[in-house]
């Protein structure tokens, strides 16, 4: 039982990170119909920026968090005004934009390698010290923090999309951009807001995970694949379903590596994604975009 | 030096653009950084310069092995050229393979077709070396494997054997030296963990073979993908198997995550590591969780050659670049072995160079315990002599030499 609970704790923490990535995918997808494959690299930027500000510059966590949020904002604006808007205004098809997000991700990785370094670096946890021990299970404070922050963000974003005028308008943009514009919604500004939310959430995911696995330019892809799987399993439609799916994937990954075979763990994650892609598209169409 | 760095950075920026393009086209990118003073056309080697290639990971997860190796090569080239020991200049041409076997084989083709190199230095990852070796030796060019440790890289049955040489001790040498800690301690349940790369899996095979030969049983093993995000299942698998000692044969960053998890669950178990723990990434990510771990090294701090090398290396690249110095030292020695053989072959490549290498000995090598040597002989293409290995540990978050008086034997 203690082994099962220990695995479950890791699975929930790791899965919450996948859920945050899923959230990042969903917010941009809702607003623009674009699947952003740079999500993993955005997470990497969060981790590397945390390493740079916390470990190299020595700012301490309060200032580092502020700094990382600023980085997220700048990155979101760069993404929106340097990539997305110019392509939309030239009438680029969505497939081109998807490829552009892949290129954007590659450039981010290369930039991190050039300007920060190309190995993996350790990052101090927010609360240093011994892990919490509950019965026979030990929990790193950082893992607990991941779960709390991730679910708080999901709650906040759910609130934003369902209870605020801006959020509801943003959903309207996702459902029918022309109709929304005709009704007086400022579409362009709302899409920018969607980019800011998506990038910030993902970057925070990187900041949270860095103390557990270190920060490095190549860290994003493996996490992003699972986050994408979570988004697809969540139906590409709902913020909390993506999060629940992320946690489910984290749990399956941990439990199957222990009870089935550790060597097959990555295969299992890809198999889940494969099944999700094969089985899910019908559901995405049915459900449409809603929060 | 600043100019060199600038040049390197500029070239790398170009390479990045290439990479982005190449990735879409689905072909293997090859980013090159040529040392300063390289002929712009890169075509025919002038009679004054000898071109030596290096294929290794300069970006990506293994760069913390590949870049220190490159720096070791560069420093050796700089020292040899400055000393005037050879009547020609050596020029190093580095191509990035990102530790990807496919890209590594493509890089090898490029070394042959475009770079006109006389010999190729193999990188730190065994998988890519296995992939690029047939291309290099198939073209009649000598390959000197610097850091990659898989036993199978030197195989008398392989067609490229005559032209392939390994400077580093291999997995079996490493494991054979490390086993004395397990023998001394009389553990009841020995377990091993490794990643699924060529390094990890061939290491696991070497562990099982060598331990069986010494009458020890490896009771349980666990594997994981490289750059794993969480190793809780692996740690719990070994804990629940009742292991009282673990042979940790993973690359630095995964080994660090493993040790952090061992600490987190409060498991008191003896862990002895493989040579990849010399990576800076291990130290950086593991923090206190790495303290007390013992692992093999090639650096003997009591040896003057090692002291001088470390001083020169730190002055040029900084103390954090390769804090354990294992990888850069092997790279440094490789260039000196190659230079001695080139001198002997009259700067002739191919079989003539291989014949010369087969008679080359480096007595004042940087790597290896005091009194050991790196030497190739006819029919023996593995350089380290007996008693080559030293052992290091981590004390208060820093690399520190643990023992340089334990015997080690060529397999």
C-alpha cells in the first residue's frame, strides 16, 4: 500500500504538470484554432529563466517569480505579434501556422543553448528542507506546491472563462470569430489575452518542475507530448478535463512502470497519445469549444 | 580567445538556422565550428595543416559530455601547435551529432566528403560511435574513440577493426575495477539501474557478466529512458526487491534524479556509480543527494601531469566547465596519441597511421593513475594499462578524489 501511495503522489505531481501543458494548448486552441507545438519549449523557457534568475543572478524566489512572469509576457507578445498576427493577416493556412510554432520552439531551444548553456542545471526548490512524511509516504514540498499551484490555475482560468465578461467573450471568439466581431467584441485584443494566459501558465509549469528534474534546453518535448495527450483526451474542449486527463496520464505512467515494466514506461505514454488521437477526434467535433 | 568565442557563436547561430531548416527536410543537420585560421574553402588540406575531425554532441542532452571533450581537444591542439613539436599545424574540425546515431553517421560522411580529415575522434556516446564507425573506417580513415565506453566498440570481428582505437577504459574495465567495493562490503542483495541507451544497456551486461565471474549475483535491475522526468517507480522497484546496494549506471542528470528520489523516500542504501557521474550535470542537479557516492574516474590528483592539465583547463574554460575533468582529460590525451602517431607515420593517414598508432605509447598521459600509461600495441586497440582507474566521490556538493591506490586490471 505504501508503494502504491508513493507512486500515486509522484503521479499526481507529474500529471499536474502535464495538465498545465494541456491547459496551455487548450487556451490558444479555443481562441484561435491553432495547436501550438512550441508548448514544451515554453515550459523549458520557464525552467531555464528560473535557473538563470535564481541560481545565476541570485535573485531569490519572490523576484525570480516576478522576473519569470515578465519573461512569459514578453514571450507571449513575441509569439502573438511576431508570429501569429503577421501570419493571420497574410491569410496563412492553419497548417503553416502549426509548422511555424514548431520552428518557434526550435529557435527557443537553440537560443537557450546559446545564451544559457546546453547541459542540465539544478534549481533550488521554493521551500528547501526535508520532505513531508505522512504515514509511510514522503512528499517533496515542491511536488505539493506543483499540485496546489496547478489546480489553483485551473480554477482561476475556469473562473475567467465562465464568470468574467472577457472570458466569455473569448469563448465567443473561439466559437465564431465573425459573429463575435459583429457583436462588438475586440477580437484581436482577446486573442492577445489568450496568448498571454497560455504562455504564462506553461512557463509557470517550467518554473515548478525545474527543482525536481533540473533545467535544460531539451527538457520540453517529453513533457509536451504527454501534455498534448492530456489535452486530446480531455476532448480539446475543457480546462479541467485536460487537467484530470494529465493527472490520469501521470498516474498510469508511474503505476505501469512499477507494476508492469519500467523499460516500457515511455512506450505506454506514446501508446496513450496514439489511442487518444485515433479515438478522440469525433468527440472534439461533437463537443465544440466550451469551458 | 574572445575572437574565437565570437566566431564560434556566430557559426553556431548560422548552424541553428540550418538546423531548423534541416529538421523540416528530415535530413541530419551538421553544425560545424572550425577553429580559427581554417582555410575558408575547407577543401583540400594544405601541406602545412593536418585536419582532424571530431564528431560529438555539442548541443542537446549529452553536450555536458561532448563540449568538455571538444575543449580537451582544443586545448591539446593549442598546446601542440604552440610547442612546435610537430612540423605541421593541427586543425580541429568539430561537427555536432546531438548524440543521435543517424546524425552521427551523416556527420561522418561529411567529414570524409567535405572536410578531408586524416582521422576522426569519436564522441562520448557509444550508440552514435557504433553508427559512425563503419562510415569512417569504410572510407579507410582512422577513428580514435575517446570517451565512449561500450565493450563492443572494439571488436576484432568487425571490418573496421584495423582502423579503430579506443583511448578510454571500456565498461568491463570500469566494472571490473568498481566491483572491489561490492566484494569488500559483502552485500546480500546487489541491484543495478541503467538507462536504455547503448552505454546503459551494455553497462548492465558488463555488470552482470563481471559480477557472475566474481561469484556475485545481481538480484534485481531497473531500466529507464534517458532524461527521465521521474524515477520513483525504479527506486521503489529496487527498494521493494530488498536491495542493500545499488550500482547506478545512468547518465548524470538521471542519476541525480534517482539519488534525489532515494533521499526523498528516506531509503538508506549504499550506492556506487558508473563513470558518467563525472558529469557536471550530476553535481548540479543532485545537490546534497550526491554526497558520499563513489564512482570511477581517470584523474589522479597526485600526478603532476593531471595537476598541470587541470590548471590550464580551468584557466581557459572555467572551473565549472568540466569540474571532474575526466572527459576533457581523455580528449586531451587522445590528441597527443594521435599527434605522436602522425609524426611517426610521416603525416600519412589510413593504414599507415593505424600501424603507427599500434606502436604508440603515452607515458606522460594526463588521464590514469600515477604509473599507468596509454598505449596501443599490434592487435590490441584498447589503450589503458593496468592500474589506470582512480575513484572519486562527492563531498559537500563538490567532486573530490576518494582513492588512487586501488588496483584495476585490463579486461
